[in-house]
C-alpha cells in the first residue's frame, strides 16, 4: 500500500471546531501564523486522525494493565493509521504536530523529541537486563510498559543515525503497533531515505517497511522555510567575543529555537553518550572549549551536524601551533557543519581569515577560513539542512 499522500485542498468547513485544522485557521486569522496551503493540507490530515482518535476505544482509557482493555488483537485492528510529517527544515512540521497534540482528546499521550525517547529506551533496556539477567528478550515487556503509559506517541525530529538504535527500532515499533499505539512523527527525512548510505542499512529496511505499512507519509512541501528566515538580515560571526556578542548570540539562539524551551540533550555516537549542554527546536549551543578542547572526533561532529540544523558557538579563540590539536578539531568540526549545511552563529576573537595566521598548519587553515566566510553568506544560509 502506498503511504505518501497527495492531499486535496483542505475542506472549507472543518469537521470540528476543536480539531487541529480549526486551531490552525484561528492562528492564521489572528495573525500569529501566515497562511500556507501546504501547512493547511497537513493540518487537514491531522484533523482526520483527530476525529478517528475521538472514536478509538484505547484513546479514552486510563493506564492499562498488562492485558489491556480489549487485548492486543482488537486494539491493533481498530488502531488508526499514524502520520509521518516529512519535509525540509523550517516548514512548520513541529508547529503542526504541537497543535494536534494540544487538542487531541487522548488521555495517555506523550510528545517527546525522538533522540530523548531513544535515550530512555536504552536506559530502560539496561535496567531490565540488570534486574533480570536471565531475561531473553526485553523488547516485549518494554513495549508493554511504553504502551501502558502512552497510547499516542508524538515524536519530534525523527532521525536514525546510530546502528544500535537501528537494530532496536524495528522490533520495538512492531510491538508498539501490535499493542494499539498510534504514532505521529516529524522528520526532515522521508522513510525510504532513513539510515541511507550507512553500514547495516539492509537490516534496517524491515523497519522502513513497518513505517510505510502502519503510517501515512504526509509531505510538507511548503516553498517557504520559516526557520531559515530567522537568520535573514542577521550577522552570524561576531567580533570580538565580548558581552555585546554574547547578547547577540542569545538573540540568535532564541530566534532559531522558535520559542522552544532550551535544555541539555544527549546524543548517542557509536553506543556512547555525547552531551549537548543546551539545545532547543533544532539549534544547539556550545562554548568553543566544550567542542574543540576535549577528545572529540569526526563521528561526534557528524552526529552533531546531522542532528541540529543550526549551531551557536561562544568564544572562538585565535589558534596556532601551540594549540594545534584544538585547531585540528575545529577544522574537522567546520567540515562537518559545512557538508551538512548547518547554520553557524559564533562569537570570535577575530575574523575567520585571522583566526590562524602564522605557524605550521596556517596554510591548511585557509580552506577552513574560506568555508567560514562562505557560511556567513545569504546564499549558504538559504540552503536546506542535510540531515
């Protein structure tokens, strides 16, 4: 069954004044959102799911016991199809999912960033194995515990970059769908392109088939990138790295975060944690030392660049032979950001072409300085992030 929807125009009259389509239209009328036909079509599909969930028995029950209300088979048979909102950065996917989550009449629901969900999955699997070393397969009891807490799971920024996650997801989602869980997800990557070009992708293909079987992919193909507009007209490289620059970085972070609440996050890179001290709404923020004056490598920087469309860095210093290892890491970081078209906002001791002027390695740094200059151009800022 094909699951990519080419949606007709949204109906003139919504099925209910309580649904996400009506909520979207109210925001357009009051001026808090600009009218966007692609967003309205996606809101109309979310409205259909809203109506289906109003009549879905599992949506109105309190926390289920181990056997559930009607058993696995009846829940799975009645479960509405989920929605996978796919589109480039800044098209309004998270905003639409949040509208849906706010109004959907489901008692047991959870809205969570996908990376945070996977961190919780790994922690719970570890705890279960530690509590019962003889447990042969922890996936069914984990799925039971998740489904007991949430019948509706809304994942923001669904993306798979880690082979460990890839190996878990297929069986976990099969078990969740079997228990009647409905999933809504936003992603910059269409299902058929998940984990593309990575070792082990063949073993990941059954999970892609599960998504296509159990969810409708709705392409949010708006011509306008609302998030990239947040950098239009703004300087992205601030010299010197003083209190005034810090205020400008604060303002850039807030605009790029789009009102999301900042907090720490943890990425998983080759099975180990990589701490991100501050992130929100697709933008992360680091002090330069936290990124380049510690033993991080290309894999860490690639994971960071794949996860976040924008990065804010405080206090880039002058570099030279005395801190060559730091300079080398910065080169690798900039290469990763550039290749993924991450938007960089930074404060620094000087212009890019004067960060590393003299000594061994200065010549090689010229390429990095050139990239940093290009990354400030509007042409670069208008490029989509390559997740």
